[in-house]
C-alpha cells in the first residue's frame, strides 16, 4: 500500500504555490522549507501510527475487516482512517504559507447562530421532567455566539496522551470559559485495553461521545436534554477494551464523581456515578457499515435541587430536592451507506437511540433557606425518550436531514405530596420535529439552515428557524464512526 511521503508533500506544496516557487527570495524559500518540515513531521507521525495499527490488524487475520485492537476499529476502518489523514494532509498543504503547525496540536472551532423563535428561549423548559439544570434551552433570539471550542492534544510520551478542550460561550451577555474535557489516556496498554482519567465525555450511547460541532443538527435531541442536561460528562476514570475479533466489539466501564445531573453536587469520598457500555459493529459488503450499543448509567443523587412553582406571597420560585437512586438504560444504533465505501460523493446515515430512566427515592418539597423541607414523601419516576434521524448527502458538499424526538413522562408517583404543587411534573409527552440542509465547501467549514417545531412546553408549540456556521481552525482529526 502506498502512503504519503515527504516528496509528495513537496510536490503538493509546489503545486499550491507556483508563483512562490519561481519568485521567492532565499529567505522566503527557507521559511517555506521550515514550514514544510513541520507539516511533514506532524502528518508523518499520524500516518506511521495508522500504518502500525493497520499492520497489527492484518497480522491477526488475512481478512481486511479484522479488528484493529489498539485502534478500536476494523481493518477496513483503519484503511479509511489512513485515507482521511492523507486527505487532511493534502488540505493542509493547500493552506496559505502563513499557517503554522503546533505541538501540541491546537484547534479552534467557531460556532455562531442567527435564530428566530416564537417563544421566549429564556423561559424554555421540558414539561413532565425534573429540570436537569443543564444547557438545554435554545440560544437567545437573533444573533448569538454558540459554543465555540478551543482544544489542545499531544502525546506526552510513548505511554500517555494528554487532551484538553474548553468551551467558549456566553451567559447573560458575559463571556464564559468552561472546562469541557481535560484528561490523560494511555497509549500502550496490552490486549486492546485503554484507560482515560480526568474529565471526559462518557462513552455511553452514540451521540454522547461527539462534540457539538460534530452533530448533524444544531442542537441535541430532547432525550439527551431531559436525561443528561444535553450530555453526560464527569470527572473520573474510564476503561475500554476492544476484543480481537472480526467484528468490532468494545466493552467499557466508568467510575466518576457524579457531581452533575443525573447525580448531584457531593462532598464525599469515592464515586457517585457508574456506567457500563458495549458496542458491536461491522461491515455489510463494501458499501454499508453498522454499529449497535447498549449502556447503563447509575447514580445516587443526594439533595439534587430544582425549582418549580412559585410562592403565593412573594412570587419567588419554590426550591425542591430529590435524593435516591437513578438508573438510565440506553440502546443505540447507527447505519451508514456509501457507494463502494466512497462517502465523498454520496452517503446515507441513519441513527437512533432509546433511553429509559427509573428513579426511586425521597422528594423534599419547598425548602427554606436552611434546606428544611415543608413536606417530604417517597417518590418514583419511570420515564423514557428516543430520537430517530436520517442524513443524506445527495451530492458533494450538500446534505439534507430530518429528526424526530419523543419523550414519555410516565406517571410520577409523589406519595403524599400534592401534584398541583409541582406543575412541571404533570404528565406530558414532549415532541419535536426537525429538518435541516447544510453546505460544507470543505472539511473545515459548514453552513446550516435548520427548521424545527418544538412542543417541549405543554400547550406552547414553538416554530424555530436556525442559521448556523461552524468553522474549524488548526488541527482537525478524523471524527469517530
């Protein structure tokens, strides 16, 4: 198999800058050579790593679809990954000569939106579900800065790799920086094992592991908003194992602090949230691939607070809390089709997830300033949600997509509490329908128009229009399957 070599990079750079090749001064030529050397070293390291992974996979089986153990992909996926790196190298070589290569790799994802809503975004809620306190609401009306991301990553040495990702957002007109991920992962554990420690996105489900700029729609599905506050993220440790089998088989488990929904802030030793997940996938001929998964999340929140209702005398929001056990199951699948595996021209992606949550514990009603409840009672909740979406690239650079979201609040068992005092927990089944079209002139930019009809609030349908752009600067690795 032929791979990208320094000579090929020289040819690509010379082709990209024909005028500079003839008119440049000695100083200009030296600068170009230095930049070329940095570019060559960066992409050569990535290509060499992929070559090693591919060779390890081929050594285990003559079949090109044998799982690449350390990479967690099939051999055919490793081949496609090499092709993606080569394409990225070609794109980088065509960038202006002023572009710099960094060590560690640095990337900035710029996300901005122009929206039009019928309802007030600041009053957004999902009726029938305990508020998660997460970033579930749409952006403000008109122009707004979305969640841009600044990321750093590099191999620390031959054993460890470090990753850091920060979300740049806006809250009540003030710029805020949030730590999205800061972790260290292993590179050389035996037998297909990999460990990650720090803050990370959980490996449960399918969409949860993706960052917002990777989404096919401008916002998260209702089920993720209601059950995880739009995604499950925590501080802890994660262990994954990829089996040496022909089909891609991954098993994983996590132990985390559990300080975020569905857990709660805690001041205790040990873990407060545990997860377990499994993913199985493979190819169907040359044109199709599939993956299915099953995940479980368990948390033990203590005094997980939320607001609902208002005091008749002062009008202030009433404070409540829930303590007990929270368990969520997730079943996910994704199917991808592209003629002969070539997704540059056309492809179809269909994905969906079903989530079910059960919570049992004690609900404390109307807490005072000292946290003393006016009333308490045993409470039980059994709720579910799902989404199904399809995205079709009908010609190079152009895609269309549709998504349907459904939530089922079930019937909340509040024991001796009066349900009228907790209006947000009244039975309701929110829905949302979304359609989008986007244009990606390159892998570094995307413009999207999205239309949605949101019925998250009982009796308040919201017709929404989103215009979004996503731009990628700096290092841009291949996305997950």
